[in-house]
C-alpha cells in the first residue's frame, strides 16, 4: 500500500451508496507537485467512503483540502497488455483555503522601524559601564 497525503482540488463529484447505506463519493481530483518547469498540476481518480465522502459531497466541485489515504492500483487487462490504474482512496479529508499566489519578499521593501522604547533599551545595554555585567560570560 502506498500512503499519500496531498493537497487536492476536487474537480468532479459523483455519489453512490454501498449495501450498508454508506455514502461513496468518487471522481477526479487535481493535485500539484514541483517539477522542472515549476509547479505542475496533474489529475488522479479518487474515491472515498463515509465521513470524507459526506464532506466532499456536501461542499461539491471546486473545493480544496488535504486528503490522507493511499494509492490503490488496479489492473485492467486489455487485449494484449495490462494497464495499471492508480486511484487515490481518501480516508480523511480536511477542508482548506487555496493559496492564490506565492508570497515572495521584496529585497527593496521597507522594513519596519524599531520602536522608541526598544531603541532606548538597546542604547542602555550598549552604554552600560557596569563591570559586573562585562566580566561575566553570557550564559
């Protein structure tokens, strides 16, 4: 089993119920990773059952969140070859707000000034002539 924790955006939501009546939500989820070209978006089929399915189904298409679960690989035999299909099985889903932009600090930006009371404390410590403080090593 391949455990996975990823931030995803739900692109489609379908629902069904199992024999016991538990809700099953499934569809396509979009996740992001960093590649050579920068941030890359990719899609994976997903399915969830129970509480995560209720959250996904109630909020609908376009929600962002952190999905915890595992990757289930199923083998689909087609004529002369086997195709492995990966599906993200979501066992826990926590809603999150998307980050719309990457925040970068401008090196030319104005930094906040030191308040006056802090400047006074700093000056008092620098101009201290007390030999007792100067003779003791710090810590």
